[in-house]
């Protein structure tokens, strides 16, 4: 037996062995889903609470919103805030029709790696496409968006709807 | 990354367990195969695959999104197996022999079957330190660099271990009467 033959047989042996017992994992994804909590007790919320506690003790409101934002978790529960989890990014910007596609740097990351930005308070009601730019080069769509657009240059934009004041989006 | 994989990972990071379920569906065969190759026992491999996906979900925020997800999940799997071996001192004897279903000359088929079985037995006899890179290389198709990343070893060590693993396999196969020519 030659080395190449041995390598081929190794691959074949391991592959066949796994194939022969594959039925054992037929429902693995369902078992895993059942076992996981429905909503991750994610570092996002965990660290958010820790951060909020720290802010309450240390800041006594004197340092204001800026300190609150920088020491606590990102306020992703707020519908006026766009968030992206990207712990290893050095920078994340948002570019959108409402920024005239000009990248606007996002805040963050918080201790869970979440980047966030609050929508401009004077944003007009309407439909806006947007996306995130990671490290100045990588276009990333918002996984939390409910609508997406495949662009002509093969990117994916997320879509955001701003409802008139007082109306639900 | 595979189609939509980054989106699935992002969704899982936001707590979407269905997105993680899709990741499990895509990777379960590979993860199970690696665990089976290392542990040598289907029941233990099933447990290890299960543990690997749970642990990976819990530690998903440590995954570098710009890297290959497959390498990372294989690394988690290898670590789960390593711990299992350490914990249980598990060197399971070979009990499960799959049937080959290839057609052709029955004598030839039997010889092939015999050879495959012999190789599996030989893999079983390898030390975990040799078995892990071997399985990642020849089952999961990782290159040296990826194996090094997955096992947290220098690339040179991976090469050495693979070389020694094959030398050890050669020795075992020769003992079993399988002629080997490098």
C-alpha cells in the first residue's frame, strides 16, 4: 500500500463509518433547539445589566447620557436604535438612504460586542434601505431587519420603515 | 462561509435558536464524523456532537465573524472529544462495523472491506494526540493551518503529529500483515 492509497483509504474509512451511523443524529437540530432557552440569556443583556448597575453607582447622573451609553449595554430594545453584534470589528458604520449613503460611525462596541446607533430624531416617515460597513470595507446587512433587497451590485440591503409620528411602524 | 451563514450566526447571537438549529442541520454530519473518528464509538460521538453544538452556542460571542465558521466548530468538537477522552479514559474497542455496499467482484469487495476494517482498527489504536489531527485532515479536509488553529497547536507540531500518526499507522498495518510502501 502506498502513502496516497493509505490517505484515500483513511478518508473513505472515516467517511463510511460516519455515514453508517448518521441516523443517530437525524433529529439533532430539534433536540438542540428544545434544549436551548428560547431567548438567549445573552451576554448582551447580562452585560447590559452589569453595566447599568455600574453606571448607577458611579455616575449619579452627573456624567449624563454619554457615560450611560458607554458603560452600559447597547439600547437595542429601543426601536429607534440600530444594532449589530460584531465583537471583533474595529469599526462599524451605518450607511443608508437617510444618511445619503454617507457612512456614519456607530457607537460601541459594548462589552458584548454590540455596535449601535440611534436614528436621527428628525428622520422623515418612509422606507429606507441601509446596511452596516464593518472595518471600513465589509458590507453587512442587518439580521434583525424584516425586509431585504438584493442590489444590482450583488449586495444585500436591509429595509427600515419609519412610521409617521404616533403610528405604529 | 456558506450561503446566509453569517446571517444565521448573527441571528443566533441575538438569541434566535431556530437560526442555530439551521447551523446544526448544516454541520451535524461533519461534527458527528469528527467525533466518531476521534472517539471511535457512535454513542459517545452522538453525545459529543450534542455537547459541541450546545457549547458552541453558549460561546458563540467568542467566534471571530471574519474567520471560517467550520474551523471554529470543528475546534469546539475536537475540544469536547479531548475532554471526554481525558475524563473517561475512553479507548473504546471497535464494535461497530459498517457494511460496504459496493458492487463488483465479491472477493475483491471482501478484501476491500477487510482493509477498511483493518484501517479503522489501526486508527483506534492511535493516541488521541495523533488521532485528532488525522481525523481533521482526512475526514474534515482541514489544511495544516486550520488544524493548528482548531487544536491550538503550532503548524509545525501539526505536521509532525500527522507524520508520526501515519508512521504509527504504517507500523500497526504492517503488524496486521498489510504491506505498505511509502
